[in-house]
């Protein structure tokens, strides 16, 4: 999954109507603006310390550009760090964020300065392991790559299956993402040492639960994740409970997850949409439909979750009351 996605992202910009999928910041400027307002509010209540902006997997740089505009309006002008592996997307980001610094992974992020960290639809792209219940106990599912497809093969016995799943019916799948947990641990370690907060937004579940969520999208439709490795975007649902536990072990406070709909409403998306429509009455319909796409329960409002990590001594980030 890691190799397939590295190949996939390094070769194309997958976002937008002509690509494979669309994300919240590409739907409306309101998304990035509310993220920026969230960061600026927290920074003000923390006493306006020098702080750096960090984004993981920034796509086209749209979220960062919208967020930084909202931050500047509140007096916050942070240095910008982008964690991005795709050369194609780095180029797109550089058009909008010429002063940014790029990093291959979170290991290169600065220490000793508070960080305001954002990750939207980043963790779903990181590799998962699939553990499968069989008649002979839980085993890891491995794959071989042959003839343009992945073929599953039984791997070694799996360890660390949660108590409530040990006796699960054969065929039950449990996904874990050691790569995601490792990154969250590193971020939480930085926050604990130097201050700041992180905002993680993604589709996924609140509690660790069984289920095969590996999926591919191509041309805005679900596609078979087992064929054409490297040509399709592979994702899996994010296990927010596992991420929260990894972060808490490094001493940060975990807030949420709440649903994206709840979080955006708490941050004032209704008011922001009304203000934008007031300034551009001819676009009122388009603004209302973008707002609904972001918050409606049958669109992105419920499947997507928002979780925050707050450094010790920092105030509670907004939106998680
Ligand atoms: N956050 C953006 C883009 C989401 S797509 C948005 O909301 O529009 C996933 C992003 O993560 C892309 O920028 C992709 O290149 C990046 N990415 C995927 N795997 C990565 C990895 N292992 N390390 C760094 N970036 C990665």
C-alpha cells in the first residue's frame, strides 16, 4: 500500500474534477478559513507565542493558502512547513506557498517552537495491515504483486488482537496502521516538548472496530483496490481510537473526535456561508451547496471526524465542547 501510493502520488495531481477525488478544501474556501480561524484563536488564547504552521499531505496547497489568509487577518504570520513526498504536488504547493519549507517526513520538523499542525485526508493514505481471523487463529494478510494486481496470501500469526475480537468469526478483518501511529507519536512528542496543537481530519471510526475498509477511487468512483497498483488511490478508514492512544502516551491531551459537521458548525460555518453569500448574492446557491456538502450527515458531515491534540499547558482548542 505504501509503495503503490508513493507511485500514485508521485506521478499526478489526483485532486479536482479532472482527477480521481475531491477534498473539503477543494470544495470551498470556507474549510481552510475555518481551520485558520481555529489555529489563530488557539494561538491568541495561548498568549501569541512565536509559532510555526505545519501541514501533512497538503495536496494543492489550497487549505494552507485559505488558512494562512485567515491567520494573517488575526495577526498570525507563521513560518510554513509542508510534509509532502510527491514532486508533482510540491510544485503545485510552491505556486501558492512560495515561502514554505518542504520535508519528506515529520522527522525534519523544527523542535523548540510551538507547532500548529494540520492533517486533512493524510492519514487515510498511509498503509494499513490487515489481520484476518481464520479457523486456526488470527493471521496477517500479505500480498504478492503479480500480473498487474495484488494477490492476498496468508501471512504469519497475528499478535495483539483486542480481547473483544479474539473469538471473531473466520473472515473477520481487523486493520492496524503502525505507520500512522508512529507519525502521531512523533507529532505528540514535539507538541509535548515545545507546545502547540494538531488537528486531524479524516474519514474513519471513533473506536477500534473490525472491518475491511481498504478502498480505491478512480475518476470519482469506487474502484477495485486489488488491481493496477500505483494507478489508483488506496485508502483505509482512520482508527481515531488508536491514534488518540498513541498521542496520549506522549503526554498530549486528546480532544474529540467529533464529526466534521459538528466541528464546522461549532466553528461558525453557517455564519461564514451567510457572510460570503451576502457579499456575492449571485453565488448564494453555490455557497449553500458547498456548505451542505461539508456538513450534511449524508455527505461529509458524519463520516469525517475531527480530533485535536493539545500540548500540556496549552488551552483547549475550539470546537470540541
Ligand atoms: N490534504 C489535501 C490532500 C489530500 S491527498 C487536501 O485535503 O486536499 C493526500 C496527500 O498526502 C497528498 O498531498 C499526498 O501526496 C500526501 N501523501 C500521501 N502519502 C504521504 C506520505 N507517506 N508522506 C507525505 N505525504 C504523503
